[in-house]
C-alpha cells in the first residue's frame, strides 16, 4: 500500500507539477525577451528621432509595431502568469520597460501585479533611481485608479490604497 501511494505521489509530481513550472518558466523567458526587445527598439526610435534620421525612424517604427504585437500578447497573460508564480526578474524587466513608455494599458497591467504582490512591487520601485521612481509611481497610481474605478471590490483594496499612498508620500519627500 505504501509503495502504491508513493508511486502515485511521484507520478503526480513528475507529470503535473513539473510541466506547470516549466510552462511558467517558459512564459517568463518569453516575456522578459519581449520586454527587452520592445525597450531596445523603443530606445532606437528615440535615438533616430533625436538625430533626425527619418529613414531609420521609419524602419524602427515598423519594427516597433511588430514588437508591440508581441508585447501586447504578453501583457494580456502577464497578470495571470505572474500572480500564479511571482518572479522578481520578470517584474523587474516589466518595470524597466514601463519607465520608457507612456501607454495606458501597461499601467493597468502593472496595477494588477501590484494588487496580487504589492510588497514585491514596492520593493522593486524603491530600488529604482529617484526620477524613475516618480514615473513608475505615477504609472501605478494611474493604473490602480483605472483598475478600481467605481469598483472597490478587491478584498484588500483599503490596504493596497494605503500602501500606495504611503509610497507616493515617501517618494515625494525625497525630492
């Protein structure tokens, strides 16, 4: 009886848990790569724009559109994947990407990550340079307002809003 139970447990671990962690790692690797590519292309566009190189700007603009499609697909899955298996390196790359963009949807996704892992998000924000902290906290604040507009149904809404307000006041005091 004990051998059978141990065998069933082993099979469960090998065939159920191992593939789940492999898929989570696979998602994380794809997401990190997508964030890095998007950031790199976005930086190249900024450089081309500032240098006045219109040919390079057109070329990089087309490339950014390709990366943006992949970036958007990753964003759709990010809250579910991250909240199921929080990974600091994934969060860090996402935050680094947020610093250089102004789109609204990523700020909403960021607020979702904050809602499920606020302490780690705050820790990563505080590890940034002061000017980046301000931008990221503004993004988080905006995304959180969008996420909770007219619905304050998050079970820990009051705790999250208190942490966010504390973070905003702490960062403002540094300036």
